[in-house]
C-alpha cells in the first residue's frame, strides 16, 4: 500500500487546471537543500530536476526563473529576457513573505501572486521534469509544456555557462 501524500496547494492548482502530474516524495537533508541532492534522492538526471529562483529586476520588479538544478542563473541573461537593465536574487528572508514558500520548497506554481516566469530552454527537451511541489521533501513530476502553460512562462536561455563548457 502506498503511503498517502498530502496534496499541496500546487497539486490542488494543477488538479483544478486538469494538468497531469505526479507527486514524488524524497528524503530531505536540512544541510543540503540543493537540487543535486534532490536529483540523487529521486534517482533522476539533474538536468531534469529544476530549481525555482526568485529575482528582482530594476524595471519589472519580481520575476521567477526555473533552471536545471546544477546550474546558476546568469543575471545578465535573466535581466535581458525580463526587460530589465539589471537584476539580483532576492534576499532569503523575503522569499516566504513574497511567495508563500520556503527555501528548498519554492514552486513556480501557486505563489501568493503571479510573477512573470521564465523557464530555461532545455526544459521542453524532456517528457517530464521535476519542480518543487511547494514544500521540502516533495517534488512534482510534470510535462514541461504543461508547466509552461500553467505558469504562463517564457522559455529562454537563463543559465550561466561555466568556463569548462
């Protein structure tokens, strides 16, 4: 018998939008909230486990970037796609009051209010990707096209290219 997973607000919103998804629990390590740890726990390719970052632009205000878990957001690229001259990650203390989510449990779906959302251009290459279900220890497996539709996201190149690549 499968253990019942309590539905998160994210799951309820996806149900309401009639979007197929799967809730996937994982073991939380309070000392390692990285997407790399999540991918290892899920036994999934890190390129398919996306993290949700909230940024603040000098012109647009807040916006959201959803990127593969082992990459860093390129602030110049993020600023450009969001029509800002510059942008920065929001301070951690602003995350919960702004989005309703805590670090390690921030989902692009169901924030307190809708912010412009940008998803990295590799997402549509996959049948399924993982994003936070809105709490630590729970991911949502979802089709990238459904996630893009639900969050009204723009697909863009958002990640910093490391020197080795």
